[in-house]
């Protein structure tokens, strides 16, 4: 098993942590070594909305040592239909800060770093480079491409998800692996892909939980080097029929984002 190299200070599991995460430790595929890797990992979550809520909750409960959450938006009453990390008394509060309050109450052993900003450029690259894994939980096409470029440059694994109406999708991108495709290989910026905002199209509340939980699972697997992640595979979920479909894809040799990444 190959573990993702962490960029935070190494810690060992004490008796309290061994008890808290005992249901993970009991799994042969995880054990003490895998849980230790999780507790030493640093994950960056872009967006604390519908997808970011279950992602953050599961990563915090699983013991990810450091969670950095970036979101410049404020909690709105219409968010509470699906954004389960927030509460009624936090309407009007920044989402990253609201999420941090919930996560620290859930797990006081981890560090949560909320950033009430829309990171871009060098600032985004700085945040991405400091993380072991980035989880893209944003709600727009342009930001996904911006985050993807930063992940390719820094060679940081990216777990991407999307959910709108009754349709969800997720995949994993890892530029550390030769020949692995990036988000741009799958969705060209000049293409017609457009998920659109939930305020315009609506979203089935449990859908973001399904996709977000799957994103959290892929994140844990990347960190621990466990199982088979969704690199080169796009999972598509239709909540109306409760059916999953899978599409395989490869790196575009002419991709302007990752085509020459392994030659750098």
C-alpha cells in the first residue's frame, strides 16, 4: 500500500484516537497505518455548499488532520434544503466559517482552517500546493478549470464532483501519475458543458449527499493509496432511476493544461 506523502507534521495515534477511529482500524485495508495517514493528511475543500457539506463532515469524522475550506459566499435560507453543514442561526454568516464551527464540534482533534475568500491566481496555487488532496465542490465550470490548472501545476490530486437537478458526476485526477488525464481532458473549456447554478435549475437535496459522500470516499482512498480510485473514469448518477453509469476517458496528448506536465 502506497500512502500519499503528507505535508503536515507527523503524529501518532494515541489511545483516544485509536478508540475513536477503531472501526477504521478494524478494516484490514486501513488499519493503524492507514488511519495514521488520514490523521496526518491535509485536504483543501473548494466550496462549503451542497457538495462541500457532506465532504467536510465525512472527512472531519474520518480524522483528516487538517481541513482547509475556501468559500466567499454567505449562508442563505435556500441553502438549508441541502447544505447540511450549516444551521438556521448561521444564515448570513460566511459558509467556510459556518462549516468550521460544525466540524470543530464534530471532531475537536482536527484543525479546520476557514478562508472567506474566492481564491485565484497565486493565492489559489499556494493553497493547493499546501494540500495533499484537493476536493472540488464548487458550483461553476470556470472555477473547476481554475482549480484543475493549479492542481496540475502543483501535481496535487484532485477529486471533482458536480450535482444539479437529479444528475450527479464525479471523477479523480492525479497529475503525479504519468499519462493520467486532467479535468480539461474530460471537459474542454471551449465546450458546451455547463452545470449551471442551483438557483436557476434546482437540485434534489439527497443528490449532493450521494455525490459528496462518494467524493469523501475517493479522497480517503487517494490519501491511503487504497483500492482503485476513479482516475480515467467518470461516474454518472441519475437520482430519478437510481442508476450509475461509467465512462472511461484518457489523457488528451494535446491538452494545453496537462499535455506536457510530465516533461516539466
